[in-house]
C-alpha cells in the first residue's frame, strides 16, 4: 500500500540486524531479491537493474548511504535499485524451515 509504506523505516527504535541477497523461488521462476531483517520484521525487496547508466563514466560520485553493505552500495552505483516486493513480515508471524537444496 502506498500510504502505509511511507513511514516503514522511520522508527528510531528499529534495528537492522542483517541484510543480503537471496534467490527466491516463486512458482516456476527464480527471483533475485534483497532482504532486510529488522528486529521486528523482515522486508523483501526486488532487485531491479536500471538499463540506463547515470550520466558520465565516473559512477563513484553517486552518493550512497555509508551504512549500506559494500555489495548494495556497488549495486546502486551501477544503476540498480530495490523495490518493496510485498508487505513486511512481522517476526512473530515468521516461520523458518530448513529445506534440502534442489
């Protein structure tokens, strides 16, 4: 929902515990996603690659938040971005299971 997602990351008390890339199996295809695990919910974002490069050849001048992982900083500098895939999953409703690799 557009209006409820505006303040999703604005809580001063929320902590980012872990973040990273993952391949998500969605029906018949694999989806390249980037996860953000906060202390109260899991946020799944879809990785998008911008076909256009930013103007100029020096992409090191693009401002990137220093708290992001080097992997995500590099991805953003290459013109990539993340969009929220679905509603955040509250940790009290999240169930994790080990599965055998395919």
